[in-house]
């Protein structure tokens, strides 16, 4: 006898209704078993490819039902997953200012090991990756929430079962398949801040016959932009995120004087009068044109862009014979995202005003800090189109104890087109500044030394930037074709002993190409991120088997083994021109599991597995590209007592060249989970699990902060180039294999149902506590335990209380994020880093089911308008981890559902 947890019971009920037609499950085994009352219905559960009776296995799985998802009040699958306690440190949510289409995507980051270490499945199959990530990660925001039946989260490594990338775990999104009728859904969301309004409308229809069924779902989703100025405290007197790249140009020159140490003294020149008259500019001069005009870029940028998405999905199956079924799935997503960053700083190649320029006010060569605000902000339109087609045959052969088999073919493609407007061609700017008229006088008086009116000066600056205006174009294409098959059977069954086995083969061909327009790729365009061109292909070959043995005394042993091989080739553009590199990665990864039911109400379990992830094509083959990363230059600023407050601001950006690394090695790891599930009563269940993950050779993108920190520790760095004044001119970074990451912790969950005369109550609590999260940069470095430090909370949890009475329902949910310490960073010299307090976000909703077969729900998320904690002891630009916290404040929503 097997006893299910409360969650498992609810899920199993829905599975029994859908098993015969599910893309994730083999339907004909169910049909065969129904015809024989002596047999027990078996289903496939995330974490194993072998169908089984019990929803609980040796691997821990968290199930979020459609009802659980509705209780969150969130508008996208990405937001639901971001609030999950196992998404320990938050995950990426697309924001303005990121290239290659990344500003239009969202990912999930299980256990804090990176989105590339989390495998996302759609109905038990790999979800197509995005072109912006070279296919490495799936965009969870593209999945229409209206089609989600439930989400199963496997909380341990599963590379032996599902293949590479399942290092931290697996997200399996199960969609609705068997539907008869017509359904409309509409939802409206309105935050208390300006902007961010969201509308979602979906239509679902389907019909069933005695031979099969088909469903169609369409969803339209639209959300409005949120401006940075409406989120961050820019009127706070401590706010200081301004840029020297200003709409009123600043000139940096050698004064010809020496300081006490005999070093040259440099100074800035700008027009004080223009500073005073120009919008979003702060006057940092002395009133006599000495000093800088600072630009407040945060006044014009979008934190989250305007986004419109149209999604389509169909599931279908048809019974060809009594033992063979054709099944298929088609999905498509078309989205447009409009993001905005401040007018282009002319910074890829700094323009210079020569000493003999007609309008040079200093008589010395001047390096110019300019920003093309006069022609408009940097607006980016990102078009992301993706589709996925699956077709296959599922069958049953009456051989031995019966063999379930399936053969599938799947093709997926993703295209990202990004158009970056109002960029600047540096070469044209320089040539225009040097150009002279027929009398030999220069054309542009950018410092207004001739005393033009403001309108005349502004018109001249507009003409200058118009001449150099450039539209950057980025295109990324990713496509995958996979053929796979498997067969499973019950080898032996006698009394309490049985052996089941599954085996399968997979073959996948992947092509990935991303290109920028030639000017951006050549490094003469400011304001974009062109140059990281990739042209690569990859093949993946896999063979796997899994065995499950039921033993006397209610013991069960499972074992899985997979061989996986990646062959990839790509063209890398560098200093030596185009170079073609090829690499092969392969590994054999095992997984073992053990479960024991000493009594019907208690399940004890343990699992151990190895993991493997090959570097993706972007990590290996991206050409060197330019970006501008925010970082505090602790080397210069501490040595000079932060004398240049603008340069030493935490939000100051540094020119950073970033590229792929063809010498990367594959990541390897292992995971151990121990725990148990106890059904205390029919109404109350408890689960406690311990996990430990070791992740070796983890591939990390080395950021500007990391490079500067290593330079400080080691007394120098070949990756940092500094100018005569000691300030950073540019940084070189890329992908490296870190030595290791080690993390461990506990997951706890409990659920309680209470039936009363005044309604039924359901209470749920889940918590994750991280014991350690140790990173080691290389073999000679010491391990740093980040658990509990800023952005690495030790505690995350969710509480939900739901009430149902006749046609009414109500729910209260709470999201909890634990406190974090800034002490580690303060000891490194970042004195402005503060401790982060505990964070609670409370949500409330009420619903009514009316007599016309529909429901109406109204609710508010972040009921008490809890403010997200900031990083610093002063007000700053984007000074909150938006991947971890809600910055939109109190948000009201309405949901309407109508069935026909």
C-alpha cells in the first residue's frame, strides 16, 4: 500500500484525468491498465522517466498547482518562479540597458547556481533556449500563464535522467491538454507607482472525440514601462549618480602645472551658463567654467520596458490503432519590447579637441566627455520570435509484461532582432569636430565660446550629433532539431519485488549565430554593445537507462546512467582575425536513489547524482565586445581619498571589453539529498530535506568589480589599463572556469487542511535555509562563504492561507526574504554597503464563483507597500536587487474567468 501526501493526492487526481493524452506521459499504458482491474495505474513523475504508482519518489519534488499559482497573484510564470523559496538569490528579470536582447527575457536561478544550471522542461521535454543566451537558458516569461496546469520543481541534480544543465534541478511546466468547450480569461494589474500597468487576455478552446482531442490557446499580454525616476530617490540629498558624459560637453586637459609630487595636474572645463540652462544637468563648475556639468541619466531611463506579447499553443493527439497514438504540440511566441537608456555617451573612442581648434578655450588638447541628448535617448526595440513543434508516436507492445515506447521529432527556433536607435559613430564625431570652413575655422563651437544664444548652441549640437547618428542592429538566431526515442517495461514482478527499466537515445543538432551591424562590430560606435558576434554549431548525442527496483519491507532503489557527448565548432574574431575552434565534451553521469516506507504515512529517501554541463556556444565563441559596467575603483579612489566624487560613485561606468573563451572546460558537480515526507494525519503533511551540491569548474562571467578586487588584492592586473592620472581607461574580462562552488541547506514544507462549518481552510508553508554557499576563484584562493551576505539571503520562504466557502474564497500569502550582512564588503573597503533587513511582502485576494460558470477575483499584492531594501547608505540609481525584490510597491489586480 502506498500513501500519498496531500499535494500528491491533488496532483494525481488531475493526472488520472489527463494521463491518456499527456505529452509528458505515455497514454497507452494507462489505457491498457484500465482494462485490467488487477493492475495499478502508473504515471510518470518529474525526476524519473519510469512510470510508477507513488507520486513521492527518492527525489524531492515541489508541486505548484494552478490553484497555488492563482493564489500568488503574479501575472507571469517568471514572477511565480522568482518567488519560489528555492530561487534562493533571485533571478534575472529583463531591465533596460542590456544588449543582445537580454533586456527582454527572464530566467530562473535554482539554488543560486545560475540560470544555466537549471533545466526548464515544457511537458517533460527541454524548453527551447533563447537566442540571446545562445540557447543556454529558457525565457520563462514567454510561457502563457493561462495554459499552465501545474509546475513541478525537482530539487536535486538530474543530469543522469534529463541530461546536461540539470545541475541544480529541473523546472517542469505541465500545460493543460484535455479541454472541452470555450474559456475566456482577462486580468488587469495596476501598481501604485507610475507605469507598470499590465493587461492579459486569453482564449482557450478544445474538443474531445473517442479517438483523441485537440486544444488551442491564445494569450495577449501587454505591460507598460516603468521609469527609473519613479522608483529611485533622485530627490534625496545623498543621491549622486550623475555622469561626466553630459549633454553640456566637458573637456579634460593637462593644465601644465605640477603637484607636490611632480605629477601633471589635470582639470575639467565646461560652460557654466549652459549647465544652468540645460535640463537634467547639475552644475558642478565654479561658475567660471572650471569643473564639470553632470548629467542625471536616471531621469530619462526606463527600468522595465514596454512589452507586448502574443502567444499560441496547441496540443493534440489521435488514436491510430488501439496501441498506437500520434501526439503533438505546437507553440509560438511573438513579443516586442521597447526599452530606453539615456542619450549616448561618446565613450567607445573618446573624441579630442585639438589645442589649435578655433573654439578650444584652454589652448591644450582636450579629451571630451559628451552625450548626444540633443537627438534623443537610446531607445531599443527588441523583437523576439520563437516557435516549437513536436510530433511523435506513443505506443504499447504486448510483449512480456508490456512495453511502452515512443519516438519523437522536435524542432525549435528563436530569433531576436534588436534595433538600437540614436547611437553615435565616433569617427564621424571626431571628423566633424576637426572639420573647418573655407576660412580655416572649425565648424562646431561645442563650449559656446562665441556667446551664441542657448537655442543657437542647442541647434548646433543637434546638427553635430545628427551627422553621427547611427542605428545599431543586432540579430541572434538559434535553432534546434532533436530526434529521440525510448522504451520502458516492467521486467519482473513477484510479490513485493519488481524491476522496471527504461532506456533511450537522443540526437540534437543546434545552430547559433549572432551578428551586429558592421560599424558596431568594428568598435567605432558608442552606446551599443556590438561586436560579440558568434557563428557556431553543436551536436548532442545521448544514451541513457534507468532502473527501478521495489524490494520487500517497502524499500525502493533507483539507478540511472547517461552518456552525453557534445561536439561544437565556432568562429571567434579577435586580434588575429577570424579563428575557427572546435571542442568535444563528453561524460558518463550516474544517479542513485533509495526510498523506504517504514509505515504507510512516512517516506524516507536519499539520492546522489553527478552532473555535467558543457560550455555553451556564446561562452566559448563570442567575439570581443564593448560594454560599460558599473564598479567602484577601490584602487584609485582609496589611494586618493575619493577626491573625485563622480568617478568614485558606485554607479560609475567603466569601459569593459568582454569576450568568449575557447579554452573553457566542462563544468562538473554532484548533489546529495536526504529527507523524508510524513503524513501526520489525513489533513496534515510535513516534508524536510537536506541538500548538498558541489559544482566544480563553474563557468562565470568575470565582472569589472571582480577584476578591480583582484587587482587590489594582487597589487596589479594585466586586465586593467589605466591612464596617466591613474584612473581606469578600460577593463578586459570574459568567461573563466572557477575552481568550485559548494552549497548546502534545508528545505521544509508543511500543509494543513481544516474543514469547518464556516468554510474549508488550507494552510501551506515552505522555507529554504542555506547553510553555506562557498565560492573559490581558483585553487590557490581561499573559499569565501557568501551565505548571509548581501544578495545571498540564508532564508527564503512562502506562506499561504486559503479559505473556501460555497461560492466565495479568499487567500493571504506572504513572501519572506531573510536579512543579509554587508560586513564582508565593508572590510574590503566598500564602507557604503549596508546590512539588509528582513523583508516581508503580504498579498491578499478575494474571489467569487457566479452562477454563469465564471469567477471574479480582486486582490492586492504588497498590501502594506513594503519598500525593498537598498544596497547603500545613500540613495542611488537602481540600488535594489530587482531580481530578488519587488520595487513596484502596492499593486491592485482584477481577474475574470468565464467558461462556455
